[in-house]
């Protein structure tokens, strides 16, 4: 897994250093690298922590990070310890003026909603890692090839029964616009797990008629040798894709947002 | 600082809970006075009164001996995860130190999954994100080393490179340290790892930490998938992992064993393991109609597995093959997804084993397993052996209809406990009741303690399994420690022996509240820790 950076940290907040060498969580015994910071404003956050404005949190500083009491900054953090209050691991911080352009841009893009800003960050990460990003519409969904069918005596011993069985499906996506990468035809095949098991439940389940922006990753997971019925018209050599993260699909009205993110990313390369 | 309105409600509720306790004490006091008064009347009446007083006192004492705590920390009051499939480990050298696990994601979606830990005997809990392999596990079980804060875990990593499962066996020298656990083993294919551990007390190996991780390893050849990984010196830099395939019979048309491989360790070096030896199957897993015929098999090693042919010390009294079949040809549904008729819980069998921990009692062992019955649906059966697993009670010493998630433990008095979850009622009034049965006489009679009774239809599941494919209980000394998952609606009627929440709740309005005690949070499934004094 890629290391967390300021750009990808799930939780970013503007805060004021209240006390160095301290912690407000009893589970933190070693306070040599921790500071207590008051959260003044949240820039981005998953929903569960979006209500922490006004709370004091313990921040474990990064290896070479220094702060002073009373310092105001924007902190980029990952999870650390969650107890009667919150302790987080810093991946770095910026001064408020230095971070202001990022904070303003994030607020603008997310309408000031830190949860939406978090989801946008996740979508951007996935789009940047995808082989292909397209806007499209699911025109068909069917069983993937070799999908288990009702068992016969001879078939039984050839496959396992596991509660973590993914139950692969194939969605045929009609491509309307390509934002990243190249597709050889107007249709691409997207494999997804239909399983509701804990291992697969977070992966999007696609349905015919669904429209939006798809971050497509070359399928290295399903081990399916060929296409199933829904994708039977595809060339046997066509690439199959997956979109296993909830951030791999964005509703159609997010198209401009994704395109802008990818343009910005391309411009920095 | 002025308390927010909701915080006041919480404080009021806590006060109310204390008042209830006080009321109980007052009632007991009044009852005692009444009994004393009665003795001044006729002896006959006094005896009758006294009987009534004793009954009330026992009920109050029972409630007083129960600690039940929702483990979600206050800082995560806004969470709505389905924290199902819980497991617990207690440090026997310091029972204030407890670790609990569930399908709980890292709230900040980092690269490590969390476990909960307590340093005060389970009264308060903290989430520690130190489990490598992704922000959430596919399965996780934990065990303390037996003599200190070292903790072992068997997990399914989320970051498998393909669709197969990826098991890791992990270690940390200090469960409370916020540092990632070390990876001792990491391989594709095993499913449902179940970790247990102990430290050798005597002899030449004294002090060595021994870890046993059962799994259903699809990498096994010939469909004999029930497997045990074990390490005889798990604390060493090179723990010397060993692996033994437990299944020695044909799995027939099933082509595999069941996912549950459970172990129980006695300090004298006796280690039992049990698994479902699948023999045949009918129906279709994808269509949720799969039924499996299986044997419940017990294997044993008398020297920690430290011999040339580990886990071959118990041979079947009928066919002479390694592994005594406690019961043969039982039927088990193996669901892909949970049905509303089954309280949203997917069924796939349940299995537990517990050895009597007393010195010279390693020959006494209990097994619980689940079956499908025509009359009683998914049903738990419990049987007992007193000769090291050779002969088993002819019939069940306990049978529980519509029950699953069996977890057995035996305390230092030899009292056996069974934790289980039972579906009651019909239609929308179905409830999941979580019970602890205890028997001080080897299973002749049982006390029943209801820990929770929660609606089975709400919350609606977000994934399978709804409550978990297992829960867990263990005993340290005379006390039983356990964990189960259930609906977290803060309704005292759901917890007849009391409950404490760390997360913000309002018992008066029976709603969960966010971290600021301002907005309601929808119900979800949470893990509940309990300690019941023996």
C-alpha cells in the first residue's frame, strides 16, 4: 500500500497547538512526540470524525516534525488510537498561509463539506491509479465465465465452497468519454463481485442502466480466463477491468470534477 | 463548561442506572427486614418468606456479577459499522488486559486494521490500528501468550493479490503498543484462521510460547483441508512454524472440510482440535441451498504437538483412523447469505471445544456443534468426554434449538459455560437472544443468564455475516469472559442484566448520539464484552 502523504491523508484539519509533550488520551503513555491540538476547522474527514470541530485531539508528530505551543497549522493525519478521545498520527503539517490555497480549493470543490472533500480525495486517488477512466453506461450485466452453477457430482470436487466466494459478474460498459488511458472499442468489460460477504461488500455492485464515471483497473483478481455471456461479443483478447473500491465509481454529475482532477494531475507530471 | 443537553441526558441515565441498583439494594434490605419480621411470627411462615428472600437475593447477586460493556469508544460515537464476528483474548497473568476484535475498519482508512483493547478489565476500550494487511480484516482472532502482554493473531488480510484468501499469523510483544504487529506467516488459501496460545509452565520447555492456528486451507491436496499451523517457540526470532493436515479421511463428494477448526489447550501439553469433516454436499451454494453432510471430528496431541507425528494421539474407536468422530453424518446448511427467516444470519455450522483446565483433568473435554434439524432448525448440541476424547456422552448434555455461535469454556472449578445466540419469535418480532449457560456439575443442570435480547430485523445487515460466523468466550480462574455482537440500540430492556456504553447514547429516548451528543446516529451492530463472575 502506498504511504500516506499530505495529499492522501484521510483527515486534514486546521488546528492550534495547545500543549507540547502531552496527550489527552490515557492509552498514550509516551508523550515525547505527542501534542494536544484543538481542531478549529476540518478540511476533509470521513463521516465518523466530521464532528470533531472544537475538540482537542492528540497528534503524534512525524519523525522530523516540530511545532510550538500556540502554533496554528493545517495537520494531515492518519489513524493512531481511538479511545475516550482521538489520537492521530501526523504525516506533516503546513502553516495556515501555506495551506490556504489547498484549503480554499478543497472547500470550493466540496461546497465546504469536509466529508465530500474526503470522498473526492479517495476518488482522485483511485482515478490516478486506474488504467482507464471513462464516463459510460452499463448496458448489460451477466455471470462471469466459469461462474459456479448448480452442482453435478463431477463438478463438486473441482471447486471449493467458501463464504468468501466473490461470485463474479461482468458489466458491459458503453463508453461515452475517455478521461484517462485508451480503450480499443466503445465497450469495455468490468468484472465485479456480487457477493455480500465481508470481503467483497464494499465493492460496487453494478446494474444495467447505471451511468457515471468509472475508474477501471486491469483485472488481476478474478482469474477468469474468458468472458461470460453478457460480454460474449467482446474480442477474446480484450482487457477485462475491475472497479473494486467504492471510490472507483462516481455518479454522472461528478464527471467534470473527475476530469478536472485528472487534468490537474496530468499537468503536474 | 455547561453540559450539552444530551450529555445531561446521559448523566441522568447513568444516575438512573445507579438509582436502579440502589433500588435493588433497598428492595433486598426491605425483603430481609420482612423476613426477620416473619421469624417473629410462625416458623412456617418464616420459612416461606425466607425462601422468597433468598430467591430475590440470588437474582440481584447474579446481576451484580455481570459486567456487560459496548466496546465502541466514545470518540467513535458517530460510527455505523457492522462490527460483527467478535473474538476476545484475556491475559491470564493480568486480567485487566483484554483484546477484542470484530469486522471493524480503521476509521481513517489507513493501511492497518484495528483491534480494541482494555487495560482496566473491560470497563473501557480503545481502538488500536496495528494489524497489517489493509484497513479491515477478512477474519481476525487473537490470543494472549499466557504469561504476559504478548499477543498473537490469525487474520485474513484484505490485500490479497487475487481472489483467494490470504492468511497471516501475527505477533506483538505488547498489545497496547501503537506499533504494527510482526508478520510470522503469510500465505494464500487458508480460510477462517482461529488462534489460541499458551506458555509452557514446566519442564525443559518452560517459558516457551506456543501458538496454534486452525484454518481451512484450500491449498491442501486431496480435499483434506482442515489444517493446524503451530509454533512451539512463537516468541523466538524464528518461531519454527509447523503445519499439520488434521483430516485423514476422504471428504468424498464434498471435496473439502468446513471452515471451522477450533482448538483448546491444557497446561499439561494436551491440545485438542475439532473440525467438521465434510463428507458430501447437495444443493447450490450460489442459490443459498447448499447442505453438507459432515462428521464432527476431534484430534488430540499429548505433548503440545512436539513430536514426529503431531496430533495423532486420538484414533477413532470404530475405524482406527486418526481423529475420533464425536458424531457422524450430521446435516449443516452452508449459506452464501443470511435470510430474514434466520434473523439475517448466514448459517454454516458452529463449532467449539473446551478442555477442563484443572490439573489432572485434561481428559475432560466438551464439544459443541451446530446442525440443521427438521424440527428445531439450526441447533446446537453439546457433548462431553471424560477419557481424553475417546468416548463421548451417548446423547447431548445440552441441546438448543434455533441457536448458533456456540462458544464453550471451562473455569478453574470445572464449571462449563456455553455462550450462544438464539433466534426467538416469528416474523418481524424475531429477536436474537444472547445467553450464557453454566453448569457446575458437568452438564447435568444448567443456569441460564440472558445477556441480550435484541431485534433480529433491525438494523438491516450491510454484509454477511450479520452477527458473525462466530463469537467467543474463555475462562480465567473462576470468571467467564466473552464477547458477542448485537444490535446497539440503547434500550435497557434489551440487556436484562445491565449494560454500559462508552459511545454517546440516551437511554431515555433509546437513541445513539454523535460525538457531540447532538444528533442521533442510526443503529448498527456492535461488539459487547462481558465478564461473568464464577
